C-alpha cells in the first residue's frame, strides 16, 4: 500500500498528528487483537478534532470479517478495504477525501504474482516476504481460512524478484512467511519445494540472512533440514507452531501429527543442525484441556527446551468449530496457565541463552542508543520484534552491518557483548 501511495504522489509521514489521511491496518484473529484494532481506530479518529485528519481508512482482517458492523457502529471511519483489495488503496483515499464512504471488501483471494513493488523506509535492514497466502488446514480454533482464503503459493521467480528489490533498498535479512510455509509450492509445482526456494533466495546478492517463519511440522522434509544444515545464509532458526503437546488436545484442535512425531522431528533437526534455535507457539486453555494435560505440557516444554516461545490464551472465536465445543475454560484459569507457562519458559530461555557466553556470534547492527552509548542488534537466533536483542559495545561502523561479537553477558532473553 505504501508503494502505491508513494507512486500516486502522496507524502508519507510517520506522525499521525501531521497526516491528512491515516490508514489503520487491523487484525481480526483473536479477541485481544480485535480490541487493540478498535482502540487504535478510536484513538486515530480523535485526530479529526485535535489534528489535521480528514480521512480515516481501515484495512485488513477486521474489515474483511466485520465490514457491515464497522460501518454501522463506527461513523468515524471514512473508508474500508479488505484483505484482497488493498491494491485499490489510492482510489479509496481519493473517494474518501471527496466525502464518499468507499467500501472494497470482496473475495480475500489476492494474487501476489503481479503485485505492486515494495517500498521500505530508509534504514530498514529486515523485511518480510509473503511466500504464500491463505490456508487449507481446518484447525478448529482458527478463522484464517475465512479471512484469507485457500492456500496458494507464489512462484519462486516472483519471490526472488521481490528479494532482489528489497536488497537494492538496503535490506540484509528477509523473513519468509505464510500461514503454512512448509506447504509451499505443492499447489503449483505438485511437490513441496521450500528447500528449493531457500536456495534460490540465498543466491540474491545483498541478502545475508534468510529466516523462516510458521513452518508446520507435518511438512518438514529431509531436504528442508539439509538446507538448514548446509546453506550459510539460512538462519539456524525455525519457527514451528505446535500449539500443544498432548495428543487428545491436538486431536480436538484438528492439528496434524502427534507428540511422538514432533519429538522425532525435533531430534532429527537438532542432530543435523546442532546450533539451531527453535521457536514455537502454544495455546493454553483450549476447550477440554485438563489440569493433567496442562501439567504434561509444562513438562514437555521443560524437556524439549525451546529457545523461544509464544504463549497465547485461547480465544473463543465466533465462526470456529472450537467455539461450539463443550468444556470451555474460564478466563481466569486460562490466564493463570499462560502465566505459569511463561515462567517455565523464562527459566528455559535463560539456560539456553547462557550457552552463548564466551562465544563469538554474528550480529546485525540495527540501532544506536546514544544515551547508553551502545549499539543494538540481533543474532541469527532472534527474529525482529519477536525475540531477544544483543547489546553491543566497541562498534564504530555504520548501521546495517553484520559483525562478529563476543558475548560477555546473558539475560533471560537478551545478550550483551563486545565487537571484535
């Protein structure tokens, strides 16, 4: 959207107070995200009274799911665009400034093959590339297939072209992402070819790190493991959402595979890639989750020792099969379980992080903290805005460089060290 807006001649600003038009890009996946989206819309709407705001446009999943409700209940909104129509954003801006109330929310199926060029801000060293859209899985807790449509891959060529474009703008790290990234390519090539995609992207000059997100365990092939083991540009970092450890809960979630399969896969990955950092996400409080199953989950996390962990409290989403399941768990119990899991992970992460002390690791320098005279970066074991950071002293170069750093201190999630 920002590229289309820029090409149209509008001036993009960071401060909403200075904007004539503000676009709020929303999430409609779980209750907390919906609440945050609504609150942001209301905060921005206040700028019509206390700022320059002439048009408030709302985009994304919330609009795809609730367009009628939003337009009826929130007269502050001047235009709406769904997940499959964002290429119409300049038309929506212009119509909204003319006093119309444009609504473009159609089929969520959007083809990224001929998508607009990407625009990134100067000083952006890490960027996401969407390698596929939609999802064919039928997880009982998830609304994404309704918001994003069926799974559909982009071609390798279009992804490589986007990586080249990002590299030309100074990006050093690309994050490959999809709702189900390990399923990549099956719909257009007849086979799962994520390993081939990683290899092709690694050939792009200027791209130094490739990070993989949301890799379903069921489609994690031996060829993919080998690519992690042998390709120096592929970060030794795997984001593999498991959602739970217990077979009965996984079955009710309609998640493929069982705990035994996951254990075997993790053992195979760690054997081939000994220094790999594993991230997973867990849902607590799914309908019917017993105290025994929750205690087993805690024991599983202590044993497996994931480097990074995201804990989500179950959200009873309308339109999902799980919302109709019996044995819905009270919110206070769900919250307690989430807090207990994060305490478990704090201990695990602290222990895992400690193994880096005394070692030299590569760090992408992304910012400078003048107050404390320290540079801030990330290792290949940490994703941007999700995981920990590395605080670096002794660096004299420019931002956006990948430099060797000897780690001297370890915290729960962060590291500190000196450039060598």
